[in-house]
């Protein structure tokens, strides 16, 4: 893992799915094809996306400025319903 500096910028990217969620941290220094760290989680093991992301980031101690998540399907009214995801994951804003 790269060394954190005060000027370092980190970005969180996630791919949300019904069975698993992939999260990765990227930095401009390493570029878009080489994550600083990445991990896969069982979506059903977490009550919601917020809890999963908070636990992931707390372990890393990196200053993430922005995040982007990919989910399958249309967004209606500012939210995406995830019918195959566990309970509280079904509506993502």
C-alpha cells in the first residue's frame, strides 16, 4: 500500500451486487487501473451499504474525498431499487 501524505487524494469505487460487493481505493498517483487496495465482501453479511463502507474505510485510515458506486438497473426518482440485494440494500440513493 502506498504511503499517505497530506496532499494525497484517494477515491472509493464500488460495484454493488446481490451476492457480493467489490470496493477499491484509487489514487491519481497510481492511476485508474492500479488500485491502492481492493476487497470483495458478501453483501448479505452487512445490514446496508453504509455499514460495509464505514468498516472498510476505518480499517484503511486513508483520506477518501469522493466515491462512486455502480449498480445494475435504472435509477428512478433518485434511487435505485436492488431487488436481489439483502433487505436494507434494496434502495440506494
